[in-house]
C-alpha cells in the first residue's frame, strides 16, 4: 500500500463490537507487541481457580505501538485537562 493523503482516507467500520476490558496482558518480542484483553478474572467452572479469559488479541509492530502510545498520551492529556 502506497503512502496516501490522510485527509482522503475514509474509515469504514465493519463487524465491530465494543467489548469492555479492564485487564490487559502484554507480551513482546523483537518484532511485535501483543495485547490480550479480558473483562476480568472469573472462576474456572471445573476447578474454581481464577482464570483470565482473553476475548481480544491485538498484535502491533513496534512502529504501530509507538503511534498508539502517542495517540493514547494525547487522549489522556485531554481527559486530564492538559489541553
């Protein structure tokens, strides 16, 4: 995909569902950063031990993770009244 003018890029949402997550498991290697999202710990039906069911996994390149960090920083600054 070649570089495109961001002002001409249209976002189309398909098959999207918002799922709440208050637990994140982060894994990383040389190439990727992987975020596993969960709504929280629940008891395992067979043992009663707590388990963390992951409902969504997002894998990012390190460049993508850096862009995400920048966007999250800006959003948090706005939320906290920094802008």
